[in-house]
C-alpha cells in the first residue's frame, strides 16, 4: 500500500531541499521540517522499528512493511503542522495507530500473488500463533510486548519512542508478559 507507487526514499529525495552545513546543531525534526532529507532519513532510522511494531500489533503481517512507508510519507507531508518537536515520537505513533484504524475501515484488499511470494519460505505457524495471542491482549500490553519481543526495543527505548513513562512501560511489559504466559500455557498446539 505505497502512496501513489513511490517509496519513502524516492519521495524524500523529491521533496527535500539539499542539506546545508548550517543545519548542524539543530534538532532532526526542525531540520526535516525545513526539507533536510538526511534528517528525515535519520528520523526514519530511529523510529521505523517503533512504527513497525505499532502496525504489527494491529494489521496483518503482510501489510506492515508498506504501511510503515505510508506512515512516514504522511508524517513528511504533515511535519510542518507539528507544533512541539519534542512530541514527534508520540505524534508519529498516533499516525501509525490512525493508519491501522483506516486500514480496518477500508474494504478487504485483494492481492495478486507473484512468483516471489510463492517461493518465499512461509513464517513458522508457531510465530503466527504467538503473534495472534499477543494481538488478543489489551492494547497497552499488546503494543509494548510487540515493541519489546518483535522489534527488540528496550523498555527505555519504548518509553522514549512512544511517549509513555518508563514506569508505565515496565508495568505494561510485566503485566503483558504475565497474561501472555498464562494464555500460552493454557493453549493447545496449533
């Protein structure tokens, strides 16, 4: 689901102005707002795992990669409207959540299979079962668990990137892991 058939790198290259040396020392958000493709690329590198995790918690696995790009393209277009650059991580997470909601509002998508898809090794069914079990948890636990277990972010990284407090992340991870363990221990093999 790429926006108009472009990938993030192409749009950034078309949209952005050339980077200028005088931009050093200013925040990445401020630089990106003024057209620095390098700064926006660094924001993409910093936050793409968080966005991936947010989407993975809400939409089918096959849609996540394209939707990550859609989220960043939308963020790039709306960056000028962000009032407080310190709110960027939470703002970006909200864009990801809203994109997931929009995905579910749309009619079901039909996808043409190509030969590459048919030759790929399918993911382990056990992984899908665990992912589905995580998706069945309350949202607060679902997000933090996916960011921790799938995306590999640490508790402090999750807090920094989602805008949650470190204490909230720790509690959500603890309670979420407890609920996940209980659900997985009581299951039957797929």
